[in-house]
């Protein structure tokens, strides 16, 4: 069966979604999770990825805000894509000198003869009054947040003291997860778009759920494909003890040859 045929089959199989289960405690058997993960995505290249996924799953299991397996599947698919498959909070990539690149990208717009020649048109609205702000509040996290206003608002929502003063706190996994959850569950990334708009009550719209993070639908089919794979993984491993975690020295989970983790390729 070709990749495109596989994707169509998955889309057809899962088009009705799953029922809403309010305040459910989702627990996943690690051995079964990684067994199915290998079946869906191939051999895991290094033990760091296993540890990163294990950390992320522990956050999922402690979070009682999810209403369905499909919501969790889409969140994991989004994180897989946005982190460049590393499942750890990442910094936004840049070219050249960081301060100049982000200062230009997120700094206040400069106009000449009524035409914007540099900077960003939304900078002032997002509380950037100089290129220094642009250079400071670039993307960080599981889903990379940008702009001082977003660091301010999400820091307040997640009770992260000093996030505005030290935006690198968004790279700490616990903080990064809270920011991700607020953005996707509560709709703080792109109000009013949130998970429950697309999932549960027999609905599952993996493609259009990209609106939660990205306005132009960038890579929505790719991420939807990942989500359907994660749905298979999560359903296969759901309901077993969380303590059954993989041994990071177990070579059945890890390739013996080292490989670099890929860099993130998209910033929402």
C-alpha cells in the first residue's frame, strides 16, 4: 500500500473522531507506546528522544483537561512537528547574528514613502517598541511563542514568575508544557481557536485544527497524518500503568548508530 493510500485509509477510519470523556485521567503503558511508535514512525534514533517523549507523556497524564484521545494525538503531532521531531522545547532558528535577525523580524515597522521597508507591522501592538524587544522575544517552547505581549499573557496564565524578564524560562519543559496547554486547550495562541472546536462528540478534524497554531494552515496535512499515527499509538497503549516505562538502555527502542536530532523548521 502506498503512503498516500495509507493516509487516505487512516483518514477514512478516523473521520468520526471519538466521544468526549470529561476529566478523564489518561494513562499510557510505555512499553506498548514505544512498540507502536516504532511501528508507526520507525526505529528511534537515540535515547534522548525516548526520554523527551517520556517527559512529555508524564505532563499529558497529569493534565485532566483533555476530553478525548484525538485531542492528545493532535497535540503530540503538533509538538513532533514544531520541535523538529525532538520533543523538547526549542529556540526559533535564525540566520546570521541573532540580535540583528530577530531585531529586524520582530522590531517595529519602518516606513518610507508609505511603504514598509523593515520591521513588523504588528510590533507596536505586541508591545515591541524597539529592535531590542524583537531580539529578546523570539520563539521558544514546544510550540514557539513570540512577542512580548504573548510572553506577558502566557506567563500570567501559567504563573511563571519572571517570564517577561527572562524569556528563556519558556524552554523549561514544565513551563513549555503549560504554555502549550494554555495555547491549544484555552485558545491563547490564536483566539478563539482551541482543541474542543475540532475534536470530541464524534468529530475529529485534524486538518483544520492547524488553525489553533498557524493562521495560514502551513503543513496541516503533514501534521494531520502524524496525528492519525499518534491516535493509533495512544489507543494501543491507553489504560496501562504509567510506571511501565522503557529502559533507556534497552536497544530495542534505540538505534545503535548515533544521529543528530533535526532542527525545527516552522515557527507559528
